[in-house]
C-alpha cells in the first residue's frame, strides 16, 4: 500500500476527470450543508480533493479554506479557483492530524468522504475539533463499509498490496457516531446519502 499522499498525488488527474458517482446523493448532501451555512461563516474543509465542493459552497459563506494532503489535488483545485475567479476560497496542502493548525478557529469544519481514509480516526477528529470554534459545527460524510463489507473485505487488501487503493477503515455507523461524540461534539443531524453502502452524513455541534 502506498503512503496516502503519494497515492492521491498519483490519482489526482483521474480523480479530477471522474463524474460524481451518485448525483442525487451529492445534491442531497449539498442541500443539507447549505442549510447550516451563514454568510459570515469562516469554513474549513479538510480533505478537499480537487476542490469542487469547496468552490460550490464558497458563495454561501464569508471565506472557505480548503486543505488536502495531496499537492497535486491542491494544484488542480487552485487552477479551478483561478478559472472561476473565486475570491473567497483558499487552498493549501495539509494533512489532518494532531498538532496541525489550519488557522482556526472556524465556524464550520467539514470532512467529506474523508474519515474512512484516515488511519488515526480519533487523532483526525481531535484535530478537527481543535479547529472548530466553541459552539461551531463539524460536518462529515463517511462511507461506512463495515455495515456491508461484502466483497470489499477480499478485494481491498489485494488492491492495496499492488498500490491501487489507499488505506480504508471498515467503519460501522454506530462506531463513527461514537467517535465523533468522544471528540467533544453533540450530534444534531444524521442521514445516509446514499443508503447502501451507507455514506453517513453527520452534523455535530462542538460542546
């Protein structure tokens, strides 16, 4: 298995060309996120990939800072921002983990399609909590393959061995919710977009 940054650098161009896999689920997710955003919010997105979601949501807020551990992903995101003349979005290369400071606190911290790819789940959540203002929101969406692992239990280790897949947690929804609460948040909304395998959406307020 390749180290995560190297894997995602290699996957960046292909990732950028791929269409959204489930447009309906993505639209539902964006609608739910927008319902929590305010025009004076300062927002952090961790694991932003090539920046499509950050650029879509940026008009709703005062400023959105988006990070990813892959420099090539960030290069693509910055190119998109220049092409769209997006003035209130910044992108930077940064992993998520203990001691990492993205310039918070932020009113909203987002990690979409991220947490199942992070080896140190509690460390990542602690780092995101540290960047969240008191009373601020954490918004996550996480594939929970532990609910329906199926063939992935057999296929993923082989793909990882040959460098074709990154680290993946087989998370269960209850375990993920518990980890978010243990990081100092109160969950106020959940949903699954799509339902199978569940891509678990969580909105939680920092206590």
